[in-house]
C-alpha cells in the first residue's frame, strides 16, 4: 500500500449550519414545549410547600447533605431509593414507547440539548439576523466593529442564559432563596460556584458551538433509537414518489412531467442538523419536523397539497406508491409493541403509587448481634442483643416503645432508658441497642434458635411496625 | 446540486462516500472522517495526561514512584483528614475529658459522641483481649454480662481502664490469690473438698460427701475474700463464685487448677497511653454494652 492510498481527509471540520426561520404547526409546538420545559426547570426550585417547623419548605428539594428527597407531600429516604429506580424504569419504558411510536420525538422536541440549542439559535437570529444575514457575517473575513459587536452581544446573551441554567440547577439542591442571597453576597459554598461555572460553560459551549455535533457524535441515544424503530414507526420522511423528479419551475419547462418538489431548498435551509431530508432517513435527523413546516409553507404557495415532507411510516411507502391510501395514524401507534410498553409503564407506575401509599411513617431494621450470639447473665438467664435502627418520618420527635412477641416470659430492656421507650428525633433515625432476656433454664434460653418478633410502637398515635428475627439460646 | 436523472432513488442522490482505497474480497472501507474537534480532544487529553503525571505521583522508578510537583499522596490526604477531624472534635473532646463520667446522661449529644468515640478506642486497643464483640475469652472478662470483678458503674469502669489491673503502676487495682496447691497451703484432699463445695455454690453437680468437708475449708481459707456465701468482693476483685459466670471455667478440672495455681489476670494502665477523653469514652462505651450498672 502506497501513501497515495491514504485518503486526504481523515478528519473534517464542522460545517457551520445557519437554520432559517420557519413558522408552522410543529414550530409552534416546539415553542410551547420550550416554554413549558424551561419554565418548569426555572420555576420548580422556587415553589414552597409547608412541611412544619423541622423540615424544609421547598417543594422540590434534593437534600444531599441530609439524604432526603422532597417532592411536595412526598419525602423519600435513602432506603426508599427504589422509588428513584422505579421512576428511571418508567422514564426508560416511556422512551421506548415514544421511540417505537414516533421515532426520535424526545430528540426533536424535549431533549435539553435541542431545547437550549433552539433557544440559542433564537438569540442568534435576534442579534445577527436570519440565515442569509448570518451567512454573510460568517463569510465576512474582516473583523470590523459591527461583526465584533454582534458576536460579543450574542456570546454575552448566551453566557447569561448559561449562567441562569447553572443557577437553576444548584437551586434544586439547597434552599433556593438562601442560596441566591449567599451567591449574590459571595458567601455560598465553593461547590455551588463551581457547579454553576461548569454548567454555564457546558451550556454555552454545547448550545452555542457544539450543537448538532453533540447529537451526532457524543450522544449514544441515536444509536439505541435506531435499533428501536420499526416499519410502523412514524418518522419524518419525504414522499419521493410524489416529489421526484424535482426541478425548479421555470417558464420554459413543462411542469406536467415534473414532481411536486421544486428544489427550493427550504427543507435544507431550516434544518438544525444540516441534512437534506430528501436523502431519506438519516442518523443525524432528530425529527424536529421543521422541514415539514417549511415544505408545507412552500406547497401552500405553489398550490400543491401539503405533506410532501411529512410524518410517515416505512410500511406505507409501497401502498402510497401504488396509489392506495396509507394506514391511519392510530393503527401505526396502537400495536402490540406500543401497548406492551404502555402496560409495563403503567404497571410500574401503579406499583410505585401502591408502595407510596402502604409505606409507614415509622419503620425499623433489626440486626441481631452475632458477636456473641448470646450473653449468659449472672443468674443464668440468656440475653440476646439487637442493633435496631428506628426511623421516624414525622416532622416532630416521637416516643417509640419497643416490645417483643413470641414468648410471654421474654423481657425487653432498652439501653440507656429505664422503660422501653426512646425518643426518636423528627425526620431522623436512632440506632438503639435492645436486649431481649429469657429466664434461667426457660425453653427459649435452652433452645438453639427460636423465631421472635420485635415491635416498635409510636406512643403518640399507636402506629406499629414489626420485624421478625430470632432468639439464640444456649443449647445443651 | 445536480440531481436530475438519478433523482428517482433518494438514497443515491448524495455523492458517493469516499473510500480509503482498502478493499478485501470486494469489501471496501468507507472513509467517514471523524470530526476534527474529536482529534483536538484527543491531543488535549494527551497534554493533560503528561501534565498530570508531572503534577501527581505517576512514574515507577527503581525506588518508589515519582512524587509529583504538587507533593500529593493518599497517605498525606488521610493525615490531613485525621487532623481536620481532630480539630473538629477538639472542643467536644475537651468537654468529655473534663466531665464527670457519672454525670453524662444517656441520649445526650456528649453521651452519643462518647459512645461512638469509645467504640473506636475499643476497636483499636481493647479487642485484642476482650474480643471485637466485647464478649471476652478465657481469662479475659466478658464486658457484655452483668457480672463485674471490680465494679460495673461507669466511674469504676473508667478507673479500671485508667489504672489497669495488677500491673506495676501504684494506682492499679490489685489483689492476689494464694497458690493453695503449689505453695502447699492446702492438702490435695482439702483442695478436692473445696472444689466440690464451690461446685455446689454455683449450682453445678457436686459430690455431697466431699462438699461438707469443703465448706469448712472454704470458711477457713476462701471466705475472707470471696465472702461466706461465695458472693465475692469487688473491693478485692474477688469473683462471685455463686453465679453462672466463670472467667476461667467452672468445671471440676479448671477449678482444681485455679485453686492450686491461682490466677493473676493483668490489664495495662491505659491512662498512660490514652487521653483522658479516650478513657472516658471507652468507659461509656463499655458501660453501654448491656452490663453497665
């Protein structure tokens, strides 16, 4: 192999993309989704929810320091992490469902990368003008005052948006008004500033400069999704049987032999990832549907029916080419696969709601001490030791009383108190040493292992919880 | 963009992808160039890696690895952590050292701190003899039960830890059982008799005939320390012989050995090695294992 065989380009520079402004139903939908998602993201940490004097009043709070997650009336402790796991499973199944039904809708409408890029492009358009103006500015080699001013203004606005992004993120993890005050007075924890700096930088860079490069090269999701689409999945496509042969309509040309596509490049010019949808389904396509809006607009102008570029399924292509009507949309969406995803999604959801309702406000875990398994007391009675973790999820301190069932002769002693009752702090836990004693020569004292049940009772309202455990006697 | 003519199949409208020229059995390798920023990222990582290996310990040499310009080491980091924890705890340690251990009430922050700190002291210093679960072993008392040789209140435990038992310091708890057999203080048959009496005291099986004679031997030789009923005497560290707990063993052979050769359990004066706060913490920890009085 000679050096001539090595191709000239092993690496290529990013080709800048200047999406043109477009209006239409999908663009409007994307605006609405952008307002909703960004609105929820920015406003959520500032919502208040009264939980009483001992608990934070922030409606949505991920309290890492105290290992609590608050969501309005729901409070999740670390041992209830299965709720988070369940929500993640639901998110996964939801993505499967949407992808099998309508392709990369997540990418096209709701992904933060898409939403922020959309916002950054909007800012770019406000400051530098639409596609042609931006192209001219890009091609202008000389850095004059105007170009410098436009670029700096754009970058400054991007930077401010990025800063607001990082700011909103840190507010989820601590009391938002307090943190804002500390941030402004320079007293916040360095981690808060660092997090904001990192998120500002990534948002600025990903939304402003990397854009579609993230989707094409950095994100694994397009590959996963490609494997989850099938011939019934609705994706953005081009009706080439209707559009071809494409030709710019000129007076001299006989238009009757031509397709509907007038090769106006509107679909290419509005594309945020810089592809030509007429080349077919491509890895780069995030199915934002802006080309549909652009093409529909052109079709209206030249008096042709809409839908030259449209959401459609692969299965419909032969039928449409043969002149038959495609399957209705609901038949593409309602099929065993999507129904199964929905059912699984709902089942996990129901299970989580069920778990949420049956969980108790008091709880304990019991670890029988096995080193040693029992202690002989001076009168010959046998004592077992249990390390009990008591949990009080109430917003006030509660007296918890320990008791045992299994044998009436068993006696319970709680370390550090004269009765069997300890105070467990509000929204907290207490690791308590509990002793169970069987009298000398009693049956439990002389039996190897006997099942017993430890009970904890909240003396305020008589709520109870129990854990089954064992009592080890001195056999022989 | 001249798409006329070949525009029927949209898949072919794009220019054919360049190939690398490699061809194996007719399979050609396409050249889909990587983005150039990817290459830059790669170079940046190399530069970062070089800088990192200069700044941090990295390259293996004949004697250990290079230390790095920043002088970082994991051991040093641990030492820093320990120092910062010590600084954090300095105040409560001072409070604990100055406190009267009997006055530290359970379920107070100081008591909780002492219990946890005492657990750390115990795991470092005490478990070699008393066991990781404080259950003791032959000759090393079980600290979980309610039988105490020298007293089980928190201040008595603190004293035992501070000054130790039968060591060479002046304030150590001290007592010594005579070697009744070795030093020929008792005749062999008297030892047999008193062993049967002790077995009777503790509720074990015994020889009634020998035991009656043993009672007299016990009253003459043992009751001064162990008491007339064998209940022991904590002032002298004399064990209770009438309960279910034995430090060295309660069977006939072991008791014979104990009476003949005596026992001399020793514990160091931990006050010489631990801070006052650590002694107090260990005392509170031991006191809260279940046997505290």
